């Protein structure tokens, strides 16, 4: 058994002892309802430590907070085991089975040359899981907890919708929508109607969450860090006023603004924060004979599909959509012909792709039309890419 397995067994043994007749009275009286606040609290403490690490802080406190969160999971699993519902082993088995079934291109059979099988559509796989579990496919939007913070929910809901093609073609359209919603908010402010204000403010916040998704900058994280900056700057104002002997509440706005600006100067003088890279979920590496032709083709095509070119060396060209990462490497032989399946962007993006590729691009063959629900094309390396899409 690995060291991690040994320590998890030890933790489960401690949990069983705490819940036993001669265990801890507090632990023995807990149930699912009483543990809810502790689970939420531990999750947010993990987030706090993640923020500190992102700003250059030490990693060890994050490990300690992850341990506290793990204890909550072990605690809940123990309650279920006592009732004969499921065990910690069942919890681990369920997530392991889910991950392997959702990544057939990683854990499935490989082709003779080592190329993974086609990437399955994530939304389709989850729909199949729901159908096995409940008897029906349900909604693509299922799985986003109603108790999650609203900004996080908005971002995750639009992300799920985008997987079947219901999305804006580009960030420019998202920004234009935000501008439109701000105009409608201005009208609601002028009207003074409380219901309209709530409606339009909600639309602005939802548009901001969607913009955050497009820029791959989670809105919840961005707002949390802004709150941290506000707190630090405001506490700087309080400390400065106390040092000057000015009672809180008696300083003028101009006086406090000077200290606010001074706090910002101190902020800028600090070393830049260490950012934790947001790694894509899956990386697919494909060797190609003519890397220059492949790069030229994908540099032009990727943005139309919602993929962003990444910096790489002379021997590779990589592209990411935040979930998957394609890496084309220079190789002596190309992979055997294969079709790779993804969720597609909007119909409008497909039509722009048709216009850009046309029939003049070597190796590109675009199939399907605006009335079809899928299209495919072939790149210079002979790889076929298939996309299923919905409407705008």
C-alpha cells in the first residue's frame, strides 16, 4: 500500500474511533445537517489558502486546510457507512469510475501508433451517465449546485451551455452584450423602478460572469481578490488615521482618498504575485510531418473555434480551449487517420470558418451547413475534426 493509502486508512480508523461508544461525545452527536456549516467553512478556508499561495505564500498551510476538508469527507462517509448506505471505498470507486468513463481518449484503447481514440463529447458522456442513473438525460445544465455562489453558478451554467454550441462566437460579442446591458441598467436607474433595477443589474452581473468565462478568469476568484485588495487598502486608511490621531468617522473623503492612493503605491511596490497555472484537463499530443503548415492552418482556424494559441517552442504548436489542449509536435511520421470529436461553437462561428477555409486551403474539407447540427474538416496533417453545434 502507498503512503497516501496508509494515511487515509489511519484517518478512517481515527474517524471510526471518534464515532464509537467510547469516542468523542461531540463527534458522536453530529449528523448530516449539523455538519453542513463545517463543510462549507472548510471549503472556503481552502480557497483562502489558495489565494495566499497565488500571492506568493507558502504551500504547507494549504495542505493543512485540504486535510481539514478531507476530514469532512471522511466524516460524511462514516455516517453513511454506519447506516449501511455506502463507504469511503464506494466514494473513491465512484469518482474513479466516473473519471475513466469520461476520458476514453486517455484510459480507453489506443490505436496501433499510440494515438488516442477520438475525444468524446463531454456533454454527451454526462447525458449518458444521467440516463443510466435516472432513466432520462435531463438537462445539460444539471449538476451546478443551487447553493453555490451566484457568480460561480452563472459562469458554470454558461460553460455547460457552450458545450453544445449555445455560446457567443467571440469575446467581442460578449463585450458588446455587456455594454448593451449597462445601457439598460442606466434606463432602470433613471426610472427608479425597483423591480427593473434588480432585473437589469442581474443581467449585467450575468454578462460579467460570461465575460469572465471567455477570458478564463473566474469571476468568483477575481471578485474575491478585489475584496482582499479593498480590505487591505481600507485597513491602511484606518491605521494611517489612527497614527495621525484622527478619530475614525471624522476624516474627510479627500483625506481618506490620499491614504487610499498611498496604499495602492505600496501595493505596486510589492513583488508580483505567483500565479498558479490553470492547466487544461486533458492534453493531446499529435506528431505531424509538416509542422509549419499545421501551425499556419491552426493559427487561423483555432480562434474561430474558441481555441487560443499558446506560446511554444519551435518544435511544437499548441492550442487550448481551457479544458483541452492540442499539441502538434514535429515528427517523422504523422498519426494514422483519425477523427476527433468536440462540442462546437455557434452556427455563426461555423459559417465564418467556412468563409475562411473555403476550398482554397490545402488539406481542408469543410462539410455540413448552417442547417446541419454538425460539421467536420480535415487539416493539413490529414486529421479530421468533427464538431456538433447548436444555435446562437
